[in-house]
């Protein structure tokens, strides 16, 4: 059975990041870029890098992420997920029966890329953590997802799992 989700268009931009979260993201962007290889620094030059202040509005709403997980044999696997950037971290969900859920249960290291043509690239490496009711931001995150899709993601199946990527490294690239 194929489910169809209708996205409610919103004219209003909602950013969830606190001042501290924006500052942490800014520091991580600077730290990641300065520690990058010469090759990456030649691509993401100062005039093509984004500050947290300029990046965050571009991450508003749902963004299709290419998410890389790792199999038990150490092989990379890339799949697409709906990503929502909330409180300085990507959030996404998947069915517990998916291969990615199995990978994440044993190997939480991931890479995620949001690429908008040549206009924007935001690359994140980190580790996932499951989101559940014990998380302080859980209610806010599930409210955001429910408002975006018109139904709770937890109603989409018997074993829907929600995750947050805790970034350890990230770089933002802005094209012309």
C-alpha cells in the first residue's frame, strides 16, 4: 500500500534554533572548514561559505537528504530521507523494518548531504540518536513534523523510528 502525504504550504518561516544553538553551529562550521583538506578549502572559499545566520533560513522546512549508513560488512549505503533541521541538528524518520534502521541500531555513524543544485550544499558527519518521549525536544519535533505533513509521523506505521543526527563536522557551500 502506497501512502500519499500532502504537505501543507506555509508562508511563515519557523526557526527553532536558540542563540546558543546558532553560536554552536557557527563555531562548528568554522572549525570544520578550517580543519578541512586543502582541496575542500579551495572549493569552499570564504566567499562561498555560509555563516549559521545565512544557512539556517535555507534549511527551513523539509529537505531531501542523502543519508549514508554503514552495513555490518563496512559497506556504505545511501538512501534518501525527509530531513528537518531543528535545534541545530537534522531529524528524520524511517520504518523499523528498513535496512537503514538495522544499520543505525548497530552503527550510528552517518553522513548526510543536502544539495540544492549548484546553489547550496550542506554536508554533515555525525552520529544518530533515537528520538523518543524521554527527549526534551521530542514533543516539539513531533509537533513540527505533524504540522508539516498533516499527520503524526508515528501514525505512518507500526514501528516508525525518529532520529536526530548529532553533527560532529559540517560544511556549508553557497554557489553564485
